[in-house]
C-alpha cells in the first residue's frame, strides 16, 4: 500500500497562515502534515514517513527532474502554457527590441539594467578581457584540423582554470567578479579561434573598437581588410539572438553548471561541464536537426507528405514542441520577425520556403494543435545562422557564447545561496541485496 494525499489545509503559525499537505500512510494508517512553501513541499520532509524506525523513510522519485525544484531562483521566469519568458521580470520581447546583449547580461547577473555609467564600466571590463593568453592559442593549434569547434571550445574553457588558479576561491566576491569579466570577454575569442582553426586560417585578434557582436563577427570572418566593418543588420541580428539565448531557467546545461559548481570548483571547469551538456543534440544541437529535416524534405511540395509520415510515426517534426512551452515559444516569434531583415541582406535561405509551409500546415492541423506542438527557438535560428555564413558545426558554439552570462548568473546565485550544498541526488536501489561468495 502507498501513502495517500488527503487534502491541503491552512494552519496558523505566529499569526501567519501556513499551508500544509495532509498525508495518510495507508501502510501504517499514520497521518502527517507537510508544510507547503511557495507552492512546494520539501522532499526531506517526506523522510519522516516510515514503516518503522529501521525504515530509511519515504523518498520522491523523479527521473529528469520533471517536477522537482532543485533551487530557488530570481533570474528567469517561464510560463510555458502562456508562452511567457521574463529575465528578472522584463519580457524577452522588450529586451530583444531595445537592449544590447551586454545590457541584458548585466541584468541577468546583477538583477537590474545598468545605467549609463554602469554600462560604460561593465563594457570596459569585458573589453579588457577579450584577449587570451598566447598559450591558449597554441593549445587550440594542437587539435586536429577537423576537430569539432564545440569540442575545442569545451576543452579550452576547462584549460582556462590552469591559467587563473585564483579562480578556485569561489567564495570571494571580488575573485568571482573577475572571472565573470574574463569568461564573458573571452568566450567569443575562443569560439572564433576554434572556427578559424577548423579552416586552417590565421586567428584574428579582438578589435576592441567594435561592439561585442561586431568584434565576434570580425574575429570570425575578417580576411585581409584593414578594418572589418560588419553589416549593422547582421550585427544587430546576432545581438538579438544572443539576448534570446542568454538564459532559460533550469535547463540541462544550467543544471550542469549548478551541479558541478556545487562542489565549489572554479567557474571555468563548471562552465566547461555546462558547455559539454549543451553540446548534446537534444540541447544545443536542435537547430542543426531542423536544417537536416528541411534538407530531407527537399522542396515545398513535399511538405504534406512529410507531415503525413510524421503523423504515421515514420518521422519526427524537429523544431516544434518544447519540454516547457505548451504554446508558441516567444523567442521563435522574435526570430521569425527578424529573419526578413537578415534575408534582405544575405538573400533568402532556400530552406525558408519549406519552413514556412511546414509551419503553416502544422499550425492548422489538429494532430499538432492538440499536442501543443508549436515552433520553438530552434526552428528559425538555424536558418538565420546559415544565411549569415555560420557553418552548422558552429551552431552549438553560437549558443554557448551568450549562454555564458546565464550560466554565470546561475552559478553565482548557487554560490551565494546558504541553503545549497554539494549536489548529491538519492537513488532507488533495485539491485541484489548482500550476497556472499
């Protein structure tokens, strides 16, 4: 027999109503009252529910954390049913329209948008940390010519911990701050160097006269120009994409950053673990899967047949649906609107016609509507990156650059949260009990 939940009640405590959950354990007929705080119960409170004194106590079982909150956070809020995404209370639509990536990074990390003076200081600190040690360049040169840029990126992040040994003092606020400047400043440089290595081209050093995204484009694509001048439209498009990808609550890579960081390792190693999680096709590689799907479809007239195959279980509709969003992903709306501006500069991606037809049919089909399968951020982002001449192998790296601010915000919140301890989930052991030889 299992414990049954009877009902929730309110109790008075020090004049303040306390919500409680009343549970009856049908194994023992004992009743328990578990406090409810911020819509949650503490899993540790279940431990008091026992058959006898020798019993370890009740645990919750939740593979993939489908309904378990591992932290309390003030950074990002998502309402998946309504399609809402807020950074520190600001709607993503407003931030993408009016702010730069560095302004949003400051907001995510420190809770408020910077004023003019704060922005100037913040930007200057980032610019002062865009260069990497020459030995980092030689480290990247040691990879095979065909090494995946994301593999180089992950490895180089971890290697930075050996260049900045003071970073291990994570409880010191000033030390943490310096590593934040370093990581946000250096990740575009490392990313661009990884790309240039894959082409066998010389590395382009940072040009700190340029903005954050302009500098990245320069390091990526500059060839023989005395001064690289990226298209303002493309630089702004990349700025918006960086804002949209800056943070997304407790996703796989943020959870990895927090879990690794809970051991109080330096942020470079923790960020390398987060980037490794992002490397996976179910996380940072999803927009690449969309492009492969569009290539597979081939032409607009073949979309209805592809939709039929998906409904018959013969294929997957990539770029639709989301673990959290059960509505149109607000980031997808912003990207779709921005796509026209990008394609005016680059020319239309030939896959766009297929994508638009796929979206049109899917949004009218009861099969997908009933399942709340709406386009997500990955559906259009890959098309834009490809139109901007980014190779597919760079897509997860392009995701990792802006997500660094979110990872660092999550890490800093973890480090300063007195309730957090080293991550150590329980297991339900189903193996043999003690056996003798």
